[in-house]
């Protein structure tokens, strides 16, 4: 069926025809900016170039937020995980108890040795491995340690707060190993940290057991952060950085471990904040998250794949782009190849952004603003696009199988060769007054055979090009 006034088919072909479909071999971490051999390649996927992770100890959210002045100030100014002790129970949670398994979960995505603080080694994929493979710079600073990659506790340093010696793939403390060269002692973080030096791509910071509140108090930990964090914020490189501060696990006020959680996580509610010019004014997340999600977020920001063996970068525990304000997602931002599998992008402003080849499978984009965005070859399988604004967007060759497009605005969008098999295209109905709008859209050779339109379908498709499209009977009219 060919509608009148069909739009021009945009093949975007190269010398030999249309672009090939995306494959895993089209881009690899070794092609990255700063990758192996320093060869130029795709930049890190956001304007954030320096990620910090600071681990504090053994306090639940309610002991920190609203009680400790500096951390409360940070949460009120920037983005944070929310207070899971509030009546709605929504917030950020640890994985299990005691300390060590949470540090391991944050760097491997796996619930290793829950119930034990002992020192063991594991041949599992981890954040250090991912950084090494991508050729990215990284440093782990261990306050009060005395040697690199210290595998034993001594004085105010405890190895259970340092996950990297646990990973045998990093080579342990053998001279010249990844752990030996990247996991470094520092006598006093506040005095000795190299503030003026441009930080590596990833920095891990473990304060000693007094400054992290483990063997002191929440007030001591807050005072440490109040003396340390402002010095980081004052540096010019902070403008392209994010500092994550989180507690490992939660205790109740009587000193017992807090086993509340969600989806099998029982580490209790913990305070977590994201400090960055790109998180100012965001406030508390409105959905549950955990250490697994934070690892997924670090991987996304640094353009790293998930470990593939853990709960990181998965539909269950996706990255947290909701921590970041519209400055990060400003119109025309470029996020090619970005991996936001299952992420919550509800209502996000992505107008004109380049999301070519992006992995948005299962993502929540309900009400998102994607006018004019480039989603060519993007993976949007099962994504929630209800009520999303996609007018003029380029969705050529995009995979929208099983996506929910109810009430989406696709006027003038290019959907040539897109896969809409099983996608829900019906409007939101007369009660909502919002049809799914394909007016002027290009659906040339799009796959709609299994699309779901309902009866009545509440679809508008005036002037749409449906040439060479097999349209289900439930979608006719108007498609």
C-alpha cells in the first residue's frame, strides 16, 4: 500500500550501498580514545572524563542523610540514591554483609563471599581488568597502606576494603603487575592526594578505618569528606568529573546488620551521592538501585563493557543516567555506541542527540524527547517509548522489535528498514487523546508483520510512506 505524498526514502548509502547492519566487530574497546597504542578512536561516551569512587563504611542512609551536615549538603545539591528508610522504601542498597563482599560486588558485579570478610583470591572479570583491556588509566589510593597492592591488614589499613588484591587476574603484588602498579599506598589522603594533577580516567579511594567511619563514627567520616571533597571540587578538572561516594553496607541503630533490600539484595539501605557539575540539582532517585547499578554506571561512563559474568550492565541492574542533569544530555550531544541497556531515561531530553548504534534494549524512554535524534542502527528491542517524542528522528535500521510505541510522536521520522516486529503501535486511546502518529514518516521496507495495533488502533499516518511494507490487518487503516 503506497500512501500519497510519500516521503523521500533516505537510504544514507555509501559508495557500495546502504550501511551494513551493526555487528560486534564494528567497534571494539581497543579503538577507543586512549586505547591500546594510544590510537585515536571513539571518545568516552559522555563529557565526563574522570570517575571517582570513594567507599565509606557501615552506616545506613538514615544515619547520614539529615544527620551529618556535609553529606546532607551534598545530597541536597547534587544527585543521590534516595532514602530507603522513607515510607516508600525507595533508595540505594548494599548487596549483602559484611564489608568485603560489597567491595567485590562494586568491582566485579558478583556476590562473592557473602558472609565473610576473609581474604581470598578470585579469577573473575573485574573493573580493573576492563580498564586494563581498554587501555584506560586508573589508580586505587589506599590510605595508610604501606606497600602497593597490600594483601594483608596493618594498622589503619585493612585489605577487606581494597578489592583489587582479591582478583588474581590483576597479578597480585608481583613486581610490575597491574595491581602492583595501579593500587598504591597513600599516607594521608587529605594532605598527600595529588590534587593539581589531572586524574586518571578512574580513581578508587579507600580512606583508612578511621576516616571511612568504620572504627570511629559517622561524624568523623563526615568531617573527613568535608575536608577532602571540597579540594577535589576546587580543581579545574572537576568540570569534567563525577565523584561517587557510597557506603558499603548498612547497620541498624543498635549495631546489628540491616538485611532490608530488594530483588534478593540484603545489604541494607546506604547513602550514595554523585557529585559533579552534571548532577547538580537532580536530587533523589525515584526508583531502587544498588552497588551493581553503580558499577554499571561507571562502565557506561567509561565506555566499558560489562564484566559478562556478573550482575553489572544487565536489564536487572542497569546504569543510572537518571543521576545526571540535562547538561549531560544537552541537545546535540553525541553518544554513539553508548550502552544503556535497561536504563531509566523517563522524560529525558535527548533532542538532536547522536545515539547511533546505541544499546537501549529494554530502556524506559516513556515521555522522552528524541526530536531529530539519530538512532540509526540503535537497539531498542523491548524499549518503553510510550508517549515519546520522536518527530524527525532517524530510526533507519533500528531494532524496535517488541518496543512499546503507544502514543509516540513519529511524524516525519525515518523508519526505513526498521524492525517493528511485535512492537505495540496503537495509540493511547480516546481517553488520553494521544494517537501514535506516523504522519509523513518513512516506513519503506520496515518490518511490521508482527506489529500489534489493536482495534480500534488510534493511529495517524497521513502521508506516510509504507511502500514494500507488509502491514498487519489490525493496523489497516490507516497504515
